[in-house]
């Protein structure tokens, strides 16, 4: 199996858990965006988290959007997941120089920034989407999501995200280090109401003992094994396993609608230029072309 999400519940009903292997999702997103090392790690964490959020929602035809505007050199990171966990993402400035806390340790927090906001938009197929925003805490994304759940949804949450990138330093003089993604994944644990102190303490101890998620992924641990490691002695019941992928829902018809929405005036200017219009999707590598004759047809539709 490729990338997938597993959801679980502790036998006592006090802990809800989900974990993901997102290596191929992140590899595809990084390839489309042309990200350098630190940008790959940041976008990968955001894609991983958004896929988990979408899958946990379980609202048919719903979606979750994660928007991160931290004020760092990466600019805006925007990811969108459907209700299954299929996800797509975009980073405003995918090519930045290598940023490290120390040799071998990427400084994702500095690249993302902490002066802005993290926003989660949940489309629950109701009249208005639910929108929650919190001030960025560390820029490392996992900690910022933990703060979001605590402040906006009043849900005690532990979130861990990992993206392991191997770097080729042959192009370091250009400050653009080509990257090879090795593994990516993460987990989210949430305490349900009335969880006793013994459960909370056991969970905290389990998370500390298991350590960071990236080494667990590097050792080849599956999402099931990761959840078992961070929830020791909790008799997890695995409820569902779902395959997920990087998936964009753009289409020629949607782009056509966007062109029509420009209005008659702008379309007439495009038509007078007599050139083929190229419109690329920010989330994928699709390139939609509209020739002069097609633009004239759009004007007739208006």
C-alpha cells in the first residue's frame, strides 16, 4: 500500500488517534512546486497535517483548508483536503536558501515565520464554512496546530509531523539545494471529554518515550506501529484504513468559468490580442490553453 491514513480509538474511549504515511503525497507536491530543501519540509508538513484534518472530519463532500501566513520567507502556504484525505498544496515562495538551526537540522520555524496567523477553514456543506484562526507559535506547524485545537476547538491535542529530506550539496553555491524526499508522515492524538488524569499522564509519557516522529518513519514504522508506540498499554482499536494521494480537482470547465468571471471587458482585451492564453493551476502542473477562437466563443456565451 502507498500513502494511507489509519484511525483508531483507545479501548477506554478517552483517546482518538490518527496517523498517516504521506511520502508520495509530499514527493508529488514538492515536484509540482519545485521546492528547495526547507520549503519541501514546510510544505510536506502542511500537506500531511491537512490530509489528516480532512480525513478526521468525515463529512461527505466536505473539505478542509489550512492556510499558514507566518511572515517568513516562504510566504503563504495553502493546502486543501477532501473528506477522504486526498490533498493538494501550494507554497508562495518555493525556492529559498537553505535554513538550518544547526548542520543537519532544518529551521522550518524560521522559514514559515511566527508573526502571522494559522487558519483552518472547514467546509461542512452548511450555509457558511467554519473558520478558526490562531497566532503562530513556533512556525514548526505541528505545535501551531496543537495551539489551534486548544484555542479554537477546545480540544486537547498532540500533533507530530515529520518530513525527512536528503540534500545534494553540489549546488550549494547557488543557494538552491536539490532535494530527495525520503519519508513523510505524522499523527494527531486527541483527548475526549472526561479523560482521567491517569490517561493523560500515560499519553504524555508515551509521546516522550516514543520520541520524534521522523526517526520512527526513518526506521520504517507503519502508521499503526507509530500509534501503538505513542499510546502504550491503551489497547487501541483500529477503526479504518484509507488510502490517500495528492489530488487536484481542477478542470478545463472550471478554468473556463474563471475566464468568464473576468467579464466582457477583460475578455474583449484578450480577444483583441489574438494570442493563445495559458492558464496554469497553482496546485498542480496542468496547463490549460484557450486560443483566440475559444475566447470569442466565451464572449458569445456572455
